[in-house]
């Protein structure tokens, strides 16, 4: 039995009732991706999260149901499977939650390590972070719930348990799973094709060792130099990144689509310099960079207000900025919000390969390269911005009681300092009873709102984990996501159900 739940204004969560195999999930994923109106599809533990190119039209749900049902009936088990054997350190520094597993199972450390060496695990699906594979096959007595508040940093290679599943963290990242070991296997390598070591259907065996293994090192490919040199970063700014176009195809490898945090500002600034609206841009937070230009160019700033200084003179209008060789442009302090976007005629050349884990963070001394601009600038218009702290959401995909949902809407949620392109943590200063600590992992998108058992909310940004196992009571509407980019620590957010 398939159940469908609305996730914002552009997505549906399809949940499979009863038992469903990983083969059936993979078949359903392939069938759904083939639908023309589907932008992306993410497999969860027993679900698929479908994002559409625009708001689903009448009949979309029926077409989705037909594709999923047909694929599940035709699924076979003939897919090729690979076998892997990993060394896993059980040194105390690598397994801080092993004592908890001993307590829950009532089994000695030596016996647990012996059982670990006899495990034969199977990859059910991939998600959360690049190269993160959900493994099944643990003893039923090994079930451990997620931590109510995730760790801020889990080392690469960590072997961890949550509920009946286990996994290896391919890279350092936040995480709420219980850590019982660590491998030195490289689970994600952008130079491999495919970059992920583990795929659905693969099997994994473990060789426990007492020695402390070094975490695996992730490598990044060095991209070729493209485009013409436009400028040098005399100063990088507080946090300036190259925001490449949103790429839903990255989801297939456990990577978020990424893209600009303030999508509206990126579109407007690109149009102002004659680019296609999806060209890569410079995304600046708090304080922008200082650029020295080697040739003429045209730039545009949109987003929050900024004081821009060209050759010592303050610019009155930053929507179009013409520069010549030798000019120095200073993008100063950003006010009225966290971020702004600087577009360059021809489009900024991204310095990262397609499968990089994070956007390129600009450093002092880096060069700015752009293609030759050929388009015509469009009529300039201002961005009509409303209060960034009042954000429209839609209920779901997870179901909560009317009473709990009203608490979400009634309270004022304070933005913490724990915010970046991955997500934004908000708190109301109290714990709410009845929030589950963990759920079967399912897909997420930019704008998904998680409600953690500790009481905090985490709103997903453009570099969000692809799946998560916490309650998703509501989703920010796509037209409101620009407000998330502009939230600052201390802002008080009110949600409105639209």
C-alpha cells in the first residue's frame, strides 16, 4: 500500500506500507526519474521523495502511482553485487558508544567484537551525505536509537548504528548515530567513477582491530582552468563562495543539488548583466570581497544591502557596476540580511568539479574567471522583499497533531549561531513532549524543516543532507526560501501556514 504526503509546494513523499526490498525501491526510483515532470527522486528507508520541476498538476499523483506500482511488480534481483571487507577499529577513541551497546545488549566487549567480525551487511540505499550507505543485517539486539541532539562533528570512517541500520560516515559531518568503530577505507573519492564505493545491493564484512586507524582522507579533483581572467581577490571577504547552478543530478550520488542560497537574487543579478538566470555567481555573507580587475567587465549585486566602493567612491546603484582594467571594487559590510549575490557578465567559472562536497570557498589571492559575455542586459527591476522573519510553510510531509502544529506556529523561534549553507538551527528555549527521536530515514530538500526531540528546529539549506531520520512537520514554500539565506543569529522567526 502506497501513501502519498505533500512536502512543500513542489514535492511528494511516497511511503511504502509493509515490507519493501531495496531492489523494489531502486526500480521505483528509476521509473519515477523517467517521468518528464520529475526533477529528482531520493530513496529513503521505505519511501521515495519526489521533487517536481514545478507545482504538481492534476493527475501527477496518479502518474507517479502508476510508475511506482509498475516498477515494484517488475523488480528483479539480477543486479550485480560487489563484496567489500573493511578493517574497523574498536579502539575506545574510535568507539565512544560501544559501552552503550554493551549495556543495551548485556554482552561483554569481547563478545560484541566477535559478533562484529561475523556480520554480513547489505547496502539497502544511499543517502544523507555523499557515499553514505545504509546497511542492514545487524542482530536484532543491537538496536540503538539516535541521539536526541546530533553531534556537531563525526569523523570520517566512523562505523555507527541507528535503529536497525548501520553505516560508515564517508566524511566528517554532523550526525546523531551511535559510534562503535572506525574504518580507514575511502568511501567517497571524486576521482573514481562512480565516486561512491558502496552501492545498493553490495555486501560488507568487517575485520575488527584494536589499533586506532587514521580517518580516510578525501581527495578533491583539480579542475582545469577555463575562461578569461577577470580579477584577483585582494581580500576574500567574510565568507565568499562560488555558487554553481543547482544540479539535481547530484542526488543520484548522495550529493545535494546545491546552487545559490538566495535563488531570486542570483536570477536577478544574472539577468542584469545579460546572463542566463542559472549561471554561477559569487555568494557573499556578512562582508564581501575586494577585487582588482585586469580587464573591463560588468557586474551586478542583488540580495541584502551593501556598501560598494569603486576606486574609493561609494556607488549609489549596485544593480549594474561597469569596471575597467586596473579598477578596485570593494564589496563591504552587508546589512539588512546575511547574504548578497554578485554576478559577472559571462558567468563565473566554478573552480570545483561536479562531485565536490561543498562549494568553492574563495581565498585571498584567488582569481576570478568568467566566460565572454554575449547576452543582452534586461530591464532592471528591484527585488520586492518582505519581512525575512515571517516565513510561509506548508504542513507535511510527516503528520503531527493539530496541537503540536499550532505550537510550531504560535512560538517565536530564535535563529542560533549554528547556521550555514547546510542548515539553520532555531530554538524556542523549551522542550516539546511527543517529538520522536528517530524515524525511518527519508529524502529531504532545500526548505525541509526538521523538529528534533530536544526541541530545536533545523531548516535545510541548499547543501543539505540528502536524507534524514528526524520529524519533518513542515516545508518552506519554494518562493520563500530566499528568506532562509538572509536569516541572521538572533532573528526571531514566525511561521505562517499557507
